[in-house]
């Protein structure tokens, strides 16, 4: 029995016990292979500006195209970039910059997300900023995506400081990326 066990160990350890191949080998052609897996691209965008004001007797909105004011605001106006340059913002005002663009996504199992490059600093003193992407999360296929940057002016707070109640804003560019998501 011990002799048989020793003989089996010698045969198996030397490789003489089996002639089976424990791997698979395949040689590919030397010709280059072109792999096309899909496309992910962003088309140019349309930009719209809306100004919201909280004061009911506000004449700053005259001459601008009216829109429906959400709850908490007395005025809403659509404006061009040139009109924004002349607009005097007051505490409580909100500026919404909306960018709408088309994403092309073709390819089997291609999933992606839209990310907005965050601001490196506040747009201007007294302003806060928040970005919203709709639709959000992981996306598939062609989509029309809306990025909304909301800028709110609170201004510096000081008793009788009317000069600080008004503010100018430098509207930062909205930069987005379409990033492929892993499954």
C-alpha cells in the first residue's frame, strides 16, 4: 500500500501521470482590429436667464419679459445677458442661469452621468450658488439635459447700509462633462 502511494506521488509530481492540457492557447491574426464601442457627445447649448425679485412695488422689472414668479417672489422676468449687465440686484433677488443641451449616447450598455464643474469661489461678494441637473443620476441613450445654476443675493447685512443692499454679479460659465459610468 505504501509502495503504491509512493508510485502515484512520483507519477503525479513528475507530470507523467496525465497528458491533459490545463490551459487554452489561441493566436490572434497580426492584422489590426478596429473596435467601435459607441459615442458619447454633448451638443451646444441654449442659455436662458431669469431674474426673480421679492419686492411687490419694484420698477426694476419694467421693460423685461415677464414670467411666472414662484412662491415667495413678487416678480419674475426673462432677460438677456446684455440686460443683466444693466440690472441692479437687491437683497433677496435670485438669478437663474439655465443651460439646455442634447447628449448623444450610442452603444450597447453605455451608461453615463452629467457632472457640473463646481465653482472655485463665490460668483461675487454677497452671492451664493447652487447647481441642479435634470434628469440626474445615471442616464442611458440620447437625452436633453438641463443644468440650472441658481445665484441668490443676500448682500452684506448692516443697519442702514443701503449701498450694500445693491449688488453686481459676474455670471460664471457653466461647464459640464458627460462621464461614462461603470456597470
